[in-house]
C-alpha cells in the first residue's frame, strides 16, 4: 500500500483558511485528501507529534471544512493500519524539536524546527514516502537539500512558490 505524509497546511488550504492559497490550490488539496482517504496510508510518528499538530487545527464540535474532516478521519483511524501507520522516531534530548533521523546537513540548519518531525518520519519509514505540501515556502526553499538527503516533497501548489535560493 502506498503511504504519504501530509503537512498540516494541506488541510488548512482545503478548508479555504489559508489566505495565500488560490482556488486551484484549494481544489488540488481537496483532490489529494479525497484520494488519500480512498486508499493511501497516512504516516504518523510514534510520539504523537504530528497527530497533536493536526488536532490543534481541528475545531471543537463538528468540522468546519473538508480539511478538518480529513484530520478527524486520521485521528479516528490511527489504530486502523489500512489507513494509518505509526513510524518510530528518535527525539534528541538536548533539542525538543530535533530528531536523530533528521539530516545533519548544514543546508538544513535553518529548516523550520516544527516541520522536522515530518522529515524524521519520512526518513524512518523505510521507503520513499512523499510529504505533501501546499503553501509552506520553507519546504520549497530547502527542496534541494531535502532531496539530496532522500526526502521527497510533493508540492501541490508549486505556482505559489517563489525561488529564494
């Protein structure tokens, strides 16, 4: 079964709550989230960090958009290995946002610490698992260094990215 890691911004864009996203980007995110629910396996970390980030985004009560519904679906299916798989990652004691699996590449030294858990899961997953990104430009800025270190990022809205390197 094919697996995928979903950055939280994909769900936010699908909800229409990311101001920098245009309609084509929102539709692409909706399409991807629908496809994932139809037969992909979402990867999470065994420390609960990704799920915790997802759940911070969902509203209390009923979901307000399709992105929220996706996040709730992941939460509800976290024990269903047909839909969700947990990958073990190793936090570094001296750095709460650092992980042993994160590359020690100097070109990634300023990569967003909050997104390092996604990279750690991708590298610890035992295969080439894509990370879906919609509008977070930090992934774009670091795309060459990430690729050089075996991390595959799928940019759902590349037309919104700016070359800054």
